[in-house]
C-alpha cells in the first residue's frame, strides 16, 4: 500500500469511526436557521455597521444551541447545525427553535431601542427575521484537516428546502424525513401554539419533497417588552446605574475602553485576556476572569453626538442567564472636570422559568454593576 492510499484510509476512518453502517453513513439531524432579508438589508441599509450586526446575529444563533448541536458551517446568512444519532423529540426540537427565534428577535429589539442610531433606523425599515429548516436523514462525515465536512443526498435536500413554496419569511419547516420519526400526536402537542400545515415543493434531481411548516409569528407575543415589567419590579429588560465621575468624558472613555485596566475597577475581576494586536478596534473580543468564572465581551460601537455625548457599547457573549446582553456606557459632561456616566445593561430576557431565580439574579447583577461603577469612580479619583 502506498503512502497516498494509507492517508486516504486514515481520513475515511476518521470520518466514519462512530458508525458501523456498511455505507459509512450515519443518521443525523440537520437544522439550518436562515436570516430572511439579509441581502436586502446589507445592500440597501448603506450602513458600515450592517455586516457587523449580521455577524452578531449569526453568533446569537450559535449561542442559542440547547440541543448539543454541532456547527458544520456558516454560510453567509445561515448556520448549518447537525447532530449525529437519533432525532430529538418534537417537544425538544420546538423548544430549540423557539429559543433560536426569540433570542434572535430580542437581540434585534435591543439594537432598535438605540433610537439615535442609523443602524436602528435601518432595522425599522428593512426588517430581518428567521426561517428554520429541519431535516433528518443520513450523512457521511469526513475530516479534512481540522474541518468536518458533511456529505450525502440529505445534505443537499436540507439546503434545497430553504427555497420552497411557503408564504412569509418566518417559519419552521420540517421535512418528511423528520416528521416521519415522530408520532402525529406528539407533533400536534408540540405545535399547539401555532398551526402545523402540510406543503411540498418539487426539486430537480430530487423530485417532490413533502414537508410540514408552522409560522413563527405567534411567538412575537413572547418577545421582551420595552415597557416596565411588574413581575421583576424593574424597567423591562434593562438595568441602569448612574454616577458622576471626577474626570472629563473623553478621559473616562479611555479608561473604560482600555481592556488592560478592566480588572482594576470591575467587581471581582482578576485578569483580562485579549489579542494585543487588535485592541482598540471595534469588533474586538476579550475575556475577563470574574470571581470563579469568565465573561466574554465584544466592542460594538462608539458614537459621539453633536452635543458631545459619548456612547460606548459592548456585547456580552455566552452569558447564559441573560442572553444577548448589551452594555451601554453613556458619558455626558457635567462641567469641565466631571462627567455623568449612565451604565445600562440591556438584555433579551432572563433565561429561567423561576420567578425567584430571575429576581435574585437581577438583584445580584444590579449590585455587581453598582460596585463596579463605584470602583471606577474611585480609580479615576486617584489619577
């Protein structure tokens, strides 16, 4: 056996090690959330921040994963997830799709609430939403260097199903490959909040592909409300801290946006990790060790209006209890030597079904932010 033959055999073994099927294929769930309105938004918004927003939204889709799905590839405006093995139940699948949709829409609402932003205005005019295509079939898995490649007819099918005869732009589409694994009663119960409707589309080389679909629009009633939340006793989806800082606003911004100084004022912070070659750029990610865990941040924007008010925004990633959170630092001059900092955390929702847990975590987070701002003021007073 030659060297090339040996390498090919090793590659085949790496891709099929977890299956005993004669054809080397494995059963797999394939799920694609696709951003509807993506191309029009990028082309017509004319906003340089639009591609960064779409990148954030793709990250939101990945963070919403609660089914232990693997990311196979990111395809411009969509993510191909897969999971080898038996299919999830209809109830589990619907829970996953609801999480993806709600996290996506709640994040858009957070951005839209920044009423002074041109990007927010573009979102109002050029709406973005989601469709989610689900298929269950068989795939071949190959390892190509550090990448995993899915191949087979069912991979083609799930991509073709993105182009279908369903009216509207926000829906879940379930292929016959998936619905055939579930009892009719289980499907009906899982989709009791909407209507599960039959449909089909003809595709060249594949033939007629039957499916069921359900519109996601009823879930808009569950989106985080910008109005006051009586249940949590605070303004809906926002925590706010205000404090006068003993420095001019530009100086305060330099300290706040300096990653290296974050452990000197953030409550419980002990270390910060970032790529020094990218520090200072919008879109830069960094990690802060806080107490016994770690918080991931990403710089989003820094704006100054005509009256000199500065707004510096960071996104908090992988913050499971407060998905899609944005941290707004608003600085405005009080006099020549002082500025008012308004620190506002905006979040999509609190990811817990228990009222006491939500209330307790909001209280702890509010205290954490308050102590951090207090320590920031003390640090600036020592300059």
